[in-house]
């Protein structure tokens, strides 16, 4: 369904804006719209081509054939209409930017939730290791006389190192997401891949913990 930013007449105006940048065929217009909205909106051919035909009937665009592709180009009349409605286009662009920003915020929220869950598991393991180390020390079961390291101390140290790794990962990924969001490249597929990979990492870590029991 067409998103709210494309109220009546707004999609045709945005198509004119895309064609003013350069001539495009229909599929390129669909791709351009999907990229501008970070993958949150990808119109169908049944949405785009009727509007292009209407624009052609009104003399605002012209079309030519390039092999098997039909290329659309804005006309002087189309440019004139676009210039006269520039304030409307600016409003659409502002809404588009807000839409991409909301998507990026959603991705960051998903990352934060996943990281909090993994950190909670590691923190719980650290508390258990600390309690076990304290109990072992109280009962005289510390490091052996030969100088071997207490496994509970090693476990606590490993958890601390893992926490550092998680923080570094979170900061780097947030930077990457913000950079790509400004270019309109963050989409729902990115979120799905991220969630799947984080879930797999958590499962792998928990599997190593279970194997050590």
C-alpha cells in the first residue's frame, strides 16, 4: 500500500523529480523509490506504469525505446510543473527523511535488545563464576600448589573480555547503521539478517557453555 507521504498526486510529483535527475525506465524508477525509502516502500509495476502513462498523456513526460526497454524522460512542461510545486516536493523529501530515520531507530532498538539479552546471559554466568570462586576460596580450594589457575577466575576474566567485545561491536554497528541510513540503504532485510546472526551467535555461545558443564 502506498505510504502516507504519497498523498493524492504526490507520487506523480515524485516521479517527475526522479526523471528530472535523469531519464529512467520503469524498473529503475521502482528501484530508486525503494532505495530512497530504505526498503520500506517498493511500489509495484501496476502502481508505477499507469502513472507514467498519465504523465505522458498530460505531456509531462515522453518515452522512447532502448532495445526492449521503454525509457521515460521529463519534458519542458514537466519541469515547469515540478518547479511550480517545488515546495510540495520539499515537504515530501522531509517526510521521506523522517521515514528513513525511524527505520534506523528501529534497527538500533533491535540491536540493543539483542545485545542486552546476550549481555544478561554473560553477566549471569559471571555472577555464578564469582560465587563459585568465592566458595572455593573459603573452603581452601583455590589454585593448586603447582600454580595452576583457578577455572572460576578464568571464567570471570573471560566474561569481562566478552563484555568489552560486545560493547565494541555495538558501537561499531551503530556507526555503520547511521552512515548507511543517511544514504537510504538500511532496510528490513538488514534487520532480518542482523536478528538471525545475533540469535545464532547467542545459540553458539550458550552451546559452548552447556558443553563445559
